[in-house]
C-alpha cells in the first residue's frame, strides 16, 4: 500500500479484487529500483526483485521462474523472516494507443527508446509489440540517469517520459521531462510538462503542439521584422534624395496596425490546432 511503484499498485488492486485485507505494517522502507522492507506483527517482509532478495542473503528456489520470464513476465519475489516465500508474476497490459504513439514519434524523426527496470525478456516483448528497436532492461534509477547523460554528451536532445518514482532521477537529467498525470507525485513535481491522465499519446500532443507554437512564433517574427525592415528606412527618408518619396505618417500607422493584426491573427490560428489522436 505504501509503495509508489506501478507494480506495487497493481498488486494492491489485485488484492482488493480478491477481497484480501492488508496487514497493519511498521518500519516501512523503500529501496529505489529494488523493493521494500517492512514488518507485519512479528514478521519481517522483503518484497522486490531477485537482486534485492539476494543482497539480503535470501536463497530463491522457484522452478517456474524461467518459464514465466520466457513469457515476458516481471517477477516480484517475497521473503518472510529471511526465508523465500513465493513470487508474484506481472505483465504489462499494453494500451492500444501505445503503438500509435510510437509510430507517430518515429514518423516525426524522434527515436523512442525504452528504459526499464524489468528483466530483458519482458523489455524485449514490450518493445517488439509497440515497435521500439532500442531498449535497456534491468536498470536502476541511476542507470537511467547515466544513459541520458551519455546521450546528451553525444549532442542529442533528450526527452524523458515517465510515471514512476524510479523515473524521477532520469527525468531531472532530461532536456525535457514529461510526466503522466496518473503517475507518482515526485515525477509531476520534476516535469516540465504534465500530461492529464495516462494516455501516452499526450506525449505526441506535447511535441506536436510545441512545434506548432514555435512555427507560429517564427512566422510572427518574420511578419514583424519584415514590416520594420522595409518601413523604417523609407520613414527615415532613404528614398527621398532619388525619388522625393516620403512615407506618409497615416500610411505608416496603417502599416503598423496591419502588422499587429497579422501577428495576432496568425497566433489565433493555434485555436484550430488538430489533435494527433485518431480517436
């Protein structure tokens, strides 16, 4: 209940569906990227990945492990009083819009990469299903941040979209950080952009809208400077020695008004912004 990890939330939801009441716990400690430790009555509980339990000298004997990994499942191991007690197998339920979002990003020249703490087979399964060619598995939060720093040193512009506490460190390293509204509070506090809800296509909307805004800004700068570059020299009398032409103040005022009107009208076209979502 106290874990902010998406896997923890999934387990809690499942327990509620099965009408399983949680124990009252104490001494709760979260180990980022690994698992949790707490006490329930006189029992000490460890819940996390294989690495976490092995670091705590827990011997894991789970014959179904290989089979579940091959199915792309993520395993959460449980130990009670320093003895292995069992495991929970979870799999990502991909939303139909995930593939659509990945395809859109790739069509715009943006390379999507998956960084996950899940095992390699699970990461490979998800990546293949949504069309991501490059992925990194079994990553701790510091590993994700290190990967982003490496890309930035290579001169790449890096955006990071995340929803879990394990993504926060990497999001702080990104040029642009994007949090899903249904995610952990710490990611929303760090993010430059917060997407309402949990529709990953919101990332595409953020990219598309920001590009439209920058395009409009550049157009408006051209309009504004264009009028001034042409009008100011004439108003200063550059044509007078050769042609005797001076800029009538009424015409200058009309031109400036038209310049302002064109800039505002162009900006208002953003109200007609078209969503990238197909439905």
